[in-house]
C-alpha cells in the first residue's frame, strides 16, 4: 500500500485512551457518517477513498467506528472496506458502534423503535458489515421518539449564564431527583422497549454495549434516568455539538449522566456539524443567523493569526468533556474523516496538543492551559477569543431545536 497511507506522527496507543469501560476506546473515534450521501458523492463512496481513509485511521490507532443505517450507504461502504483490509486488520482488531431506530428523514415516518425492528436492524447491520457481533449499539436520536417536556428540545439555552441548570428548568424538564422513574407517555415507553430489546441482544452475545444517542441534553438525561430505573443503566451514550468552542453545555450535564449510571460517554462533532470551519457550513445547518455571523467573526480572528478555525476548534474539542475533579471516565471524541489526508491532518492537530507521553487529555475550559504542554499560546488565546466572540453575540451555549 502507498506510503501516503503510513502514519506521519506517533499513532495513538491504548494507554492514552479509556481502558476500563464497557468499550476500550482510544481518544479519537472515527465518525463513519461521512461514508454516506450527506457528506460525499457516489463517485467518492464507490472509489477506494473510504478504504484508504479507514486503513490510515486504523494504522494511527483509531480503531473504533461510529455508523448507522440512517447514514445512507455508510454500513454498506464499511462492509466493502472491511473485506479489503481484512488481511491487515482482522475483525477482532477494531470495534464497530452502530445504531437502530432511525431510518428516514422525518419524525413522522423515519423512526421505528419496535423490538422486532430493533432486532432485525441489528442483524442487518451485522450482515452488511461482515460481522457476527457489534461492539456497541445506540438507539438513534431518542428525542424524536420520546416525550418532550416543555421546551427541552426547542432552541435556546440549556444552562444558565453561570453554566448551571436553573432550578425552574429542572422542574419543567422532569429532572428533579424525585422524577427519575416517571414515564411521561407512550414515547417514553417506546424508548424503554427498544433498550430492553438491545439488552436482550447483549445477553445473547450479539451486542457488547447498549445505549442511545441524541441532541437535547435535558431529554437525554431524563431518559438515562428512566433506563436506569426501569431497564438497566446505559453502557454507552453519545452526545454531539455540546462540547465545542461554541457550546460547552455537556460539561455541566456530564456529572449528572454519570450519577444516572451511564458508564461511558462519547462526544461527537467537535466542529458542530461542519459549522466551525473556514468553508461554508452545509446548507441544511440549523445555526441561527446570529450564530452564523459570529462564526464568520471567529473565522476572521483565527485567520488573522495564521490559523484555521477548524484547527483551533479541533484543538479544543479533542480535550475530554469531563470537568477536572468529577468522578467518571474521560470522553473520547468522534470525528468524521472522509479521506486519508483528513486523517493525517487530524492526527497532526491532535499530536500538536497531545504528543505521546506529553500533556494529559483532561477536561478544561476554552483557553485554559493544558497540563504538561508548551508552545500553545496562540491556540489557547484563539480559543478564548472565539468564545468571547460567541458570548458577545449571545450565541455561546445557544442550542438549536431538534426532535420537536
């Protein structure tokens, strides 16, 4: 295979990751949604580009992938990739996390959380990806199926100006301790039924870790508590777009998820679904006009220092979302990588901040120094400047609507 696919910086080691959780994870996880039509064309997806990207990622030690039937061709493409790289990377050398429950675009007809469909979906994913087990399975986008309390899924702020959840919000979002086991309607029942089926599949040896993914943190916390009360505590959970330069709300919620029994939390989309980058955001991106304008100001601030916003945003997003001093496991970062060049560039940025044997990957605020790191003054200053831009525009920690 071409030298262009060989690592250019030190690969990740198991010792740098999370080794004591339901899944053994290195700090970075490969987001495989990019191997679908939402992010790439058929010319790319039918070429050797996905194989080259995955092979390169695996050589760097990024050995866990996150996918879903909802990501159009992703599971099919991965199946072909796994066939092509099997001699170098047999099945036991990597981990697959996929999802069940979401198969279409709309809330009305895109979801099926029935136990029968959950079981069939797991088996279909196994077939497409040439495996007889899945390392992890999430219920996909639970907020579209569950009950939504008050404005939990609407646009706005899910933490106060002080970074804490307001008492009145705990009340209206069903997050008081005494509400932990309260089922609010048929949507909640559907989520619990899907989780029960996944835990059955775990007992049968087809799935190794069970959880859900979603966007609105209040709804996800309420459902994590429901699962712990009525089914089992979640093994894994994935949050996205809530630990970025624009939104760090997850750090507030993280201790509450751990208290609800969630064993391992993965953090996706450090670039906020393609917003925090120099190139235009995808046309479908839900960022408000005010946030789009603030993002342009952040792009200009980084460019003035000779850097790209995406590199600064990744530099922050690669840190763990777990605040220092909080009990629980560190959070790996899920990042979509379409090409081998993107893998190389991502690892270059990662190793700039976290050289092997260097700085510790612990939770921190934007601009806060990394313990044991040197020569990052520009990176840290730009993190702080970008946050200041979002704060002044009133868009820091602002969350768009989803699942309503």
